[in-house]
C-alpha cells in the first residue's frame, strides 16, 4: 500500500522505521507538526519524525492545522491507501479522515478502551496498572474511540518510569502497526468496535498533576514520581522554591516522619508520607542540574523537622 505516515516525537520513529523497512508498503510522505523552538537559543528545530523522513528522502508535510486546504489538497494529490499514525499531536478533521481508502490507523499505547487520551502510559503507571499494552485502531472523530484492529500486552514493572515503559511499547508497537498494515492490505483484518465498558481517560499531565502530595501513601508518591518521569517531572516545594523529585525508593523501615518531613543521614535522605517514608534518590533544585539527593541534602543543611511541600503552588 501507499502510506502517508503521521507522527511527531521520538517515540514515533520506531514505527516509521518499521514501515520504511517493509517490502510490502511504500511510505510516500510524512505528516508532522511544524518546527518548534528548542534549547536555550529557542531556535526552530524539526521534529524527530521529520528528521528521520528527510534522511530517508521522503516528502515532509508540516501543516499548521490539518484542516488547512493546501495540506488537504496535497494529500489528495498523493492519494494514499492508508495513513498510519503514531503520536502526531493534532486532531484530524473529517475532510482529512476521508481521503485515504483505508482511513487513518492509529497506534495507541494502551489496551483500549482503557486510557483514551494524550498520556496513556503516564496514567497507567500512576494508577498502578500491572499490565498495559498497545492497540491499533481506525481513527474516527471521537477521542480514541474507533474500532480496533489488533493489540499487544506489556507488563508494567515495579520500577518502570513512564519513559521506560513507553520505549518498550514504541518498539513492540512498531511491529504491531506494520502487521496491521499487512492485514488491512490482505483483507484478513477486520476492525472490531470497542466495548462500552472499561473506558478510562488519560488527559495530558499538567503541572499540578505532577505535584507530590506527601500526605498520600508512599506507594502513591512512588507512582507519581515514576509516572511523571521523564516529563513533566514530579515536584514539590522546599523553602519556597520548586524541587523536582526525579526518583525515589520505597522503604519498609523508616517510620515516625510526618508527611514531607525530611531526615538526612550521611549517605541517604528520607521523606515522610501518609504511610511510611520514601528514600529520595535523585532531585533537581530550581535552576540547577540533577544531583543525588544525599548530595543535595548536605548542601542545603536540612534543619530538624524541616519539610517538603510547605507553601503555595509555584
């Protein structure tokens, strides 16, 4: 089939590579988000998908909005059979959805209908899911509600960050998407409507969602830290400034600390929660580089009874 691939971030590149390597399909163009400012100089940088497509010598389309008429006209000229999608990052209008013969087929990183939305992996980690996966489905105008072609499952490991899990799903999902394209071309795959039960939503994680509630149980604190890593990053307040908490370890033997209360030893630092303490492993003070929590604690000289989380939201 003639394919137009739509995707933007690094997590979409494995799927693009899998389709480029296919002997059965031809990726004739890529649709991605426009170049965005990045780095200290805020210079415009092409998306990872755009860079990979340019390396492969493929036409790259960067519409400001997918409903722009010049983009729709070019898509009609290309006349793709199908448009596979991975984390494109913009809503597709019906005018675009109707162009390819076999529609637009999305690789979504959850077991639909669970975790429909922009941040399925982060929500799965934060909710404590033991198993998640990926699904391919035909895009409709609803939010991730289209009929499903195929699924794969992936265990969520106890120490997984959302970044760890998303990387594994990106590579496993690339094979699923390629196999879905094969099945659509063969006529051996039929999309099955999603069940009405089991729907959950996974909106983008905002800054306040990533703020640590030290009165919550230690298990919840750990899940928030892992679910928000690497982005947007779990955080708290210390002496009125934001402190990013990059990783923690669950402990069973530190009790007697109030929620957020700090206890620093020679080579470790613990913080109280609503149940038992967690050990802080890596933190990032505002305006500084990440560092070991024990090094940070030595530098700030924590006073007895001093707590994390005091003060208004920053």
